[in-house]
C-alpha cells in the first residue's frame, strides 16, 4: 500500500500537549472531525491499553501508537509534531517524542501488520524525521512526509554511459539466455535508481535493503521489489536470499534463469552481470517445485521477516558481536511435540497480534530473547509460540560440515522430522544458514 495515499493534510497538526495522552486526544480530535462515526474515548482507551502492554516508542524521538477498531475504512493515519517534545514512558528520562504517527486500522484490514511495519521502517529514517520535525510549516511537513512515504526522496542515480551500456547488455544477455527476469541490485546506487533508467519489456525485479514502493502498474520501473538486508560490500551479496524470497513469492519459477545486474554498494556504478540458473543454484534444496521449498502453512512474508531479523542478529547482534540463534517456522504442532522449554515461555499469554514476527515492535523483543539458549518456535502466520525451546529431534542421515555445532545439528534434525524451515545464526562466524529437509543453504557469507 502507498502510505502517501492515506496521509491527509487535514490530519497533520502541531501538538500543544506535553504528555502522550493529551497528544493522542489532539490527534483523535482531527480524526473524529473528518469521520464523526469514530468514538474518540473508545479509541483513546484502546491506544493507552496498548501502550501499557507494549511501548510504541521507536526511538529517535518517534512514536507509532496504533489500534484496531470496527470501521468501514481500512486505515486512518494522523501525524502530530511537537517542537518542544512530549514525555513518553517508553523513552529514556532525557528523551522527548517530537513526532507521533497514529494509525487506526479497521478489523478487516488483512495487511495491518505489513502496513505497520512499512510505516515503522520509514519513520526510522533519521533524515526523514529531521526534515519533518524541522519543516517550517505544516504544509511543508505534509509535503515532506508524502515524499518520504511515497519514495520520492531518493537521490537521482548517476546515469553515465557505462551504466546505460550495462543495462542494455543485461537485456541482451537475458534474452539470449532465455531468462525469466532481470534482477537489479538497487543498493549499488546511493539513494536509489533514477526513474526510467531500467525500463524493459522483460520482468524487472528490484532488490534493496531499504523500503521502496515500486509497483509496475503505477508507471514505475520495476514489476516487483524484494527487500533483503545485506551489510556486505561484496558484489551481489544479497543474491541467494533474494532469489529464495522471489521463489517463495512466485515471482520466479524453479526452472527459470535470472539475469542479475549489480555493483559495489554505494558505488553508483554497475560492474557485475551474472546469469543464475535457479535449478542448479538450489538443486540440493529443492526437489522440483517452488511449493516444495516453502511449507504449506508458512507465509512468504513471514520467511522474509525472519531472514531479516536473523541477518540483523548476525551483523549487529549485541555490542557489535553476532548472537547465535535458531528460528523454526511452520508445522508448529509437530515441532512443539519434539521440543521442551528450557525457561518459562516469555511469549505466553500475549495477544497473537502483539507477538507476531511481522509486528515491527517485536524486533527488539526477539533480539533480547535471542540471548536465551534454545529456539524460537514460530507459526507459519508469524505468531511466535515460544522462545528458549530445546529441540529433541535427531537425524543420523545427514552430515554437517565441520565447525558447525549443536545449534545447526538441531536445525537440520527438526527440518527432517517435521515439515518446517529452520534458520540458524552462528555466534562465531555470523553466518545465516537455512535448513529444509536436512539440507543446508547458507544465506550470508561468514564474517572475517
């Protein structure tokens, strides 16, 4: 969803209140003025109840309060700015909130968590937040938010002769090699690609670590966008994860070839052209169909999110060191029967919405609980059932490379005995490895 489509100028205000409750009342006031069927007091009660369960403070002076209610509209978005700053229980004593983005969602909005996550990614952009908070007036504030949410702030990429030549050659190679798509690695360019730079009659896929809205039917360049984080400066470091995500979404097929075009991150220069035969690349993992890769009960967006969290744990971890962790997705009933708790389950008793891996406020929670020994058991729809689980599956049919320990052995075994996907993060090397039916697929390279 294009966030700028639900952002109205009439629901952007300068806040007078110095506390969160007062600020929420001001935002609800402008919402009720436009939609009289809304009940301000009921909404306020729901918003404050969520704050008491889990803080909606994102850091860097930004809060994202949200609530779901019965209403005919899918979403209502309201934004409040405070130059002085607002006290928030989730912030440090010396911190103040300067930007509040309030989301009201209808109960029938099925993509609610995805929209919430998209907003969270945007407002974690420090440049965007600074530009919005320091806007001279509300008209300019609205313009900057629309630009940021609509993906219009990207710095224009250098379109020199070599880049144009590389893309033309990529088209020729793709056609000659009978490729199903051209995959462009957008992080090559600082700020994104210039509009019109990669138009093609072939299917084009943008791979990026940032949040972008690029739908081909809106006149943009790319038919699909895949968000995969990568912290490596190696050429096409995101390649394998990107193709895996594309397979699970059905963007490409098991029998396809893909022409990949990229370069060093931030170099503004295409310098690498690779043709990937998906069947050969994943021949040890797949048995002939995309459906065989992704368990029936696992949603593609859940796998993407877990890969993203695992990558962050591998690179950022805690105090600059990777944190070893294990995630098990799908076939939860069988997985639970083959596991037992090492500690009291920290997710027990919370609403499913609040403990869904797609919820952006779960990021820090998962990272903190990753310090506990054991595995995260996650349902295919993203709900985290438990953390700190000891897996009791065994597998004698598959041998692992030397240097991999009990965490990887457990991941391999559980993926054999149940219809799940297991993702392991190595505490020593930071490598992220996916296991399916006992077969391992490294998603990131080892840290040196």
